[in-house]
C-alpha cells in the first residue's frame, strides 16, 4: 500500500499538514464487502494504493510501514465500534449503522458511496388491502431496531420489534412479522420474494468517521487524508464511483 509521494506536493497553506510516518500509524477501519471496494477506488485516487490481496485475503490487518498506514478489514456493523474505542483512528461506515448505533464519533464527510435506501415493505397480498395511514400497532422485523422505533414513534405508531441479522425478507413470508424495515438498492430481492415497498424511511450513504481523541492527537495525519478526499468526492457522481469511471488521479496542491 503506497502513498504516491508525487501526489502530495506541498503542505496546506491553512494548516500544518504532515505526511503520516511509520512511527505514528494512522489506522483505518474498512467494512468488508461492496462498500470496501468502492472506498478503495476513492483512496487510490488520492494516492493511497491498496494491496492487490486486500479484497480476497483472509488477513484482517494490512500495514504500510513506509507511509505509516494500517488498514483493518472488519464487519460493517463493527466499524463504528473500532473507531469509537480508538482501535482505529478513522473508518468508513454506513449512515444506517451510525444512526442505529449512535456511536460517539465525528462524522466529517459523506463519501457518496454505498448508496441505498431504508424502506418499509410488506407482502404484496397485504399491501393490496392495506392503508399505512391507518396503522396504529404493527410488528416489524429488522436489523435496525433503534431507527425503526424512532421512526414509527414520530408517527405515533406503536411497533413490536423483532431483531434479525440476515434474510429479513423471510420474516413476513413465514408469519414471523407483518412487515420489515431493510435496505434496498434496486428492490429486486423484494420483488423476487413477493414484497412491495410501502414507505421510505431514509436515504443511505457511507461516511468517513473519526475517533474524537485521534482528531486531536493525529490531526495532521487525518487532515492529510481528509482534505484530498473531500475535494475528490465533491466532484464525483455516484455512477463514477460504482461503475469505476472515476477520472484519473487528481493533482491537488495544498
């Protein structure tokens, strides 16, 4: 993993931005899966070149001693925990996870990746005769109990929550719950399982998050990555990130 020295040609005029050193690792927590692939594309465009094996290897820690960078590959739901407790200085986490866990971290940048929506869905047969405006008490299966509870409480609807960790679409099909709250990209999984969307709770993207103590102790190193990331994502569209058509390496002079 190499930070291209030609990429960063000068220090920031507005702050003392120094290169990370091997004596002061900057630890970055990345979520396994599709969001990590998108995040690595963005990092590569600011000069942080990921190792070829990071997506396929069973290793969980990747060190770049020359540039003082350490990458942790963890479950998406664990990224905020690693960052909050200081095991990682910064991380990439979905807004869904951040809002449901309410971890004590800084959230300085929307990376515009991992885009999806959090929705309420129910079987199509139920939807044909259902009127969401008349809901007073419902049963919901979801990975996101806190967001779900807050959302329906704001509408004055009492909700019985069933916490699941996967295959959420199965719950209403076997009578475990009437409805679900889950994330969708295209809605194809819903359609294949006979479910239809009846409400949208929120739109989701992945964010850069920072440990509060690290921001003070390693401010220069964090700013060294944050500034070019912020300038890059400001000019990116979602399709450029997902479809791999990100423009060539930007030349950013601080």
